[in-house]
């Protein structure tokens, strides 16, 4: 009887262990499947992070390029006349002399005087000799001064872009004076501007 009871207990224990081992194996298999699913999800998330990182980097590069282009357009090195003109002696000084940083041009009717760089018109006033004076602040230490008796096409406070019309010459052989100032110092405009032709 003792032997029979021992065998029954032994068999019950064996069955319990087998069931317990099967339960453990099922739990291990379930956990392994979850780990596999999490690894797949992790790989997908990693791909999304890489993709988003590339999008952000591209956006930052584009914004930087736009800022650089904007900064370049604010440097007043464009030609201030949409058309042809002759450089002449400054009539406000004696022959052979010149005003530092000023170039004087002789233009024809219909010629447009244009902004040489992006900026804001900070002042429009009368000019004793040339008629009207416009000052543009380019926001980078540069200012440009335009003097002409032509028909005014802008107003004080206007934001202007390079090649935007400031004056249109309305009188035959009308003079136009152009100046460039950097950090308060007049600089030679002819050596600075990009002259086409």
C-alpha cells in the first residue's frame, strides 16, 4: 500500500511538473513572440526617427540657404540703374574733385533708378541739387543713398527688393547720384557694385 501510495504521489508530482513545465514553455513562447513584435516595432520606430531626422536636416539646410540668399540680396552690390547711363563729373564739386563714396550718372527719359539691394526706405527728403534723396537701410551695416529729380515710385517705410524701381527719370539728360555707406563710412560704389556691361 505504501508503495502504491508512493507511486501515486510520484506520478502526481511528475504530472504536475510536466504541466508546470508546459505552462512555463507556453509562457516563454508567448514572451518570445512579444519580444519579436517589440523588436519589429522598434525597427519601424527607428526607421521613422531616421526619416524624420532627415526631413528636419533638409528643412534646416533649406532655411539656412534661404537665409544666406536673403543676406546676399541685402548687400547693395547690384547696379542701381535698370538701363544705361554715363558716369559724369559730380556737378556739386569743382572739376577733378569728387564726393567720397558718390557716383553721378547721366541718364535718359524713362530710365528706372532701382534699389541695389534688399532693404527698408528709412528716409525720403528734398535734395538741394538733385531733387529728391532716398536712403535705404539694408540691415547689415550698409546704407545706400539715391538722389534724383525723377518721378518717385516709393514711400518712406517701404520694404524694397533688389531691382525694385525707386525713381523713373522724366527729364532729358537728368542726373542721378548714388552713394554706398558701410558702418557709417562712405565706400567707393563703382568698385563695389556688380556692373553688367
